[in-house]
C-alpha cells in the first residue's frame, strides 16, 4: 500500500479534521502515518494553522521543509490544507507553487478527490492520531462571536453544529475502538445546537454521551463564558463520567479591555459565573487563557488582571501576547500601541503569579488518592493524568516504574506524594 504522511499543526480541531480525512484515505487503500519526519511516504498532507503569527510561521516552515524534500525526490505529491491555506490561498499559490494543491479549512473533501476518491460527507469514521485511549470530539465548526482580536470567524465561518445523532454515532465508534476519554471541543462548545435546534443543546448531548458503554471520562473544552447554560453546570455536577474540569477562555477581566475585545460580558458577570461553577462543583479544575498587551491595555487594566489571577487561583492558565491579525476589528480599528517589551514583561509577570498559584494548588493535593489514566511510559516513570488534567496542555502525574507493570489507557488509583509547579509525583495504591 502507498503511504500518506498526514502532518497536523495547530489545535485539536485540526486533529479531528485530519483524522476524518485519513479515515477516507485509508478506506481507499492508502497506509496512513501521522506527523512522521522519518516516513518514506511519497504523499504528504500538511494540515496548517493560520491563527496567530507564530503558528503561521510554523506552518510555512513545515511547507518549505516538505517542498525541499519534494525537490530532492523524496516526496512525489504535496497537499496543503487547513486554516493557513483558507486564509492565504492566493499568496501561497504565488509564493510556493511547488505544492500540488491547496485546500481550505472548509474543504475536507479536496485531498480525497485529488487522489481519485469520492468523499463521504456523512461518514463519522476516524483514523486516530492520538493514543488509542482518548479522542477529541468536535461538535461544531465556526464561531459567531467575532471577538475583536480573533480571526477564527474569517477562517472557519459561522457557527455550524454537527447533528447530535452523528456525534453519538461517532462517539460510539470511538468507544468500540477502545477510546476511554472523550474531549469535547469546538470554537464554542456552549453554543452547540442553536443553529439546528433553536436552543443550546450541550447539556443534552453530554447526557447522551454519558450513556455510551466504554466511555469513562468526558472532558469539556472551549466553553465561551457568555450566557453559560445552567443545565450544563447541572449535568456536570450530576454525571460521574464528566470530568470535574472546564476550559473556559476568559481572556481578560478589566471592563475596559473586555469591551474593546468585544467579549460581551463584564468583570462582574465573569466573577459571578466562576462562583456558580465552584458552588455547584467545588472540586472543579478550571483552565483559562489570558491575552495581554491588547490595544489600550493600561497598567491599571493589567494590575486588575494580576489581582484576578491571584484571587481566583486557576488550576491551569495560559498567557499570550497580543498580535495583530489582518481583517479583525482590532487590526483595522485600533492601534497596536502596547510596546512588545511591555507585552513580553506582562506575559512573564502573569505566568510568575500563576506559577506560585499552581505550586500552592498542587501542594494541597499531596496525600490525596486520585484515579489516573496512563498515557505512556517515559524513562523511569509512568505518565498519568487525573480527571483534572487534559492531555498535551496540562500537567502530568509521574509514577515510578516498579515491579508492577502499568498499561497505557488503563485506570489506576495513586497517592500524591510530592509536587512542583506543574507536575505531581505519586505512588501506586495497592
């Protein structure tokens, strides 16, 4: 069988797209490898990211690496898909003509058709690129919010929900293939269903996913804070399969910055939502992201943000410096007037605050017995995660290798024995 190397850059939404395409290519008789820099595959598909500057540069660098390999005769066909080619198709065609074909993020059929296949738009089949015990479930595409800094609506279009019956079918297939953990993703998961059913249906979807045999953990990412559905909080509190974990990107807390960012909520509303979540689910781990250096961010705005991070004690926090993205409100209407050195300093300061918070949170877990899933063995440790940690983005629980073998994708009870800022160490509970 001829091999195809599928290289995925960017977020987990791209991962799901790559896996759907790979399944249809596999059905055509191709052998699929993922993200391999040592593959002898003669066909390469690069699924790109076009969201922010660093990600765009990584995608361009990867394309040039593949072009060089093609020029050396190591690759016969090169396809580029995804967000970068959706956003910059004309530029890429002109500047990198060595690529055989470009397809945008909204055209999953392109590569399949280019290789002589018929694309099945209703197929839920996936060829997993993640470890076999967890998978991402993308429940919708696009976004309607149009935050001031964000290019996603320009790239991915308006919010479109996947019909619930298709999602259940896909989740059942994943469970049958051995997936134990489903990570529910979208540009905005809490908006799920509005376009199809006239109302938000995330709670109903989560409830149905909990009924699927074989799925033991369900984790929720990318929950937009505006009008957060109370029934989602209720189902998270009620269902033991749903991890006590929420990824909720807040971006800032100053009312001045929230208004300029077009976030459509206030500081008071964000604080109230966090209170509701923690009242309903006291042990919930909350992950969020913050954007610093946005236009007109004053020292007072940033001090408010620092105080907020200190007081809220988030379990996980990512911090990003603002960069202009053409076509967005902020790029067209606001001056990028915070110097880069100030942006960099604010990233470092906020992460230093979070480092102290994270260490305190982790030290509070010492002595606790927690259920973990094993992701891999790394050197002299098994690497596990609790329900409070998502793969790839959060911390790990390291368990020393002993005479008892631990298996990837299985659950074990461990006792936390020590902690640092971003990792925990544990011993197996026998």
